């Protein structure tokens, strides 16, 4: 319920104007000692005259709106986790060749652990399979060849399988990015199926095959076979 507030109307000032001076009025409507009562006027001591007051601008208080805390639904942007990739530095591109061992390879069992393992796994090394050389790689036009950083570091890659008693490898999906497909905006997605090779940094001594220069033998002219001579025709002699 809004209770009305009593409004007080101010009483206008009064002034008594005499012949040579003026004075204020103490009792409204009464000008003591004679003189002319001037309503809504003030006595100016400098001029001795009753003057109307200069209207003054009174600023009425402006109602202030009090902000009320209102729960406003704010859209919340949920950041999606995006894998940040950094291309590995200091690693050469490798060109790999299929190889065949010159002697029978004896299988070996080693213990391996990498980012896909939660603990070391026994692995059987079956046989050598590839030889990988550090390479210079250029663009598709053959330009911008970059020399290998480690030209003496080669890789020998061996076929492997899990040892008996080891758990089966669980497939997983990975994202990769490299400079071989720069036109792909998003990363390449692969399914990792199973471990297949173990590549070991190796020193390589190249044994070049011995090449024997073969001289072209001079052509020996061949004599033409003798021309057959027809036997003389038999002549019949008369008796």
C-alpha cells in the first residue's frame, strides 16, 4: 500500500516598502509602522527597495532506479579438447628397402614397452625384414632437398610377434600430422591394429658388388664359303 506524502506549500515572502527604505515582514500580511505591503518580494538592503526574488531553479531529486539482481541465463562456451601437435624435430625421413639375410636368423625374445603399453611386454624377434636409410626429401617438384641430419644412422627393422602368455593388443585410434600431406587441414586418423616391426638404429657398411668391365671382342671377319663350281657337262663322243 502506497501512503501519500503530505505536500508543504511554502509561504511567499512579504516586504514592507517605505519612502526611502524597506524591511522584511515578520507577521504575514502585516506591515508594522506603515508602509506598503509587497507580497512575494524581498527587501534589498543595497537599494532599499522591495524586489521580487529571482526564481531559482530547484532540481527535483530524480528517482534512482535500483538495479535488481536478476538471474540472466548466460551462454557458456564449453571448450572442446583439441590435440595440439608439434612436428618432431631432429628426425630424418627414412627410405626403407626389403632385405634378405645371408644366414639363418635365430629368433630372439626381448622386452619392450612404449606409449601403447601399460607395462613391459615380451616380444619375439622373428627375422630381419627392412633396411632404412636416412634420406633427402624434397617437394613434389623435386625442389628444396633437405640433407639428412644424421646420415650415419640407419635402421634395421625386424618382424616381431607377441610372446606366448602376453595379452592381445587392443586396437586404438590415433591422429597424426606430417608434411607429406600439407593440404589436409585436419589430422589423419589411423587405426593401430597390432605391433609388426621393431626398428633398431644401426651402423651400415656398404659392400659394393664387384663389377668386371667386359670388353667387347673385336669382330672377326668371316670368310665367305667357296663358291661351288658346277662340274663340266658330259660330252657324248661319237664312235
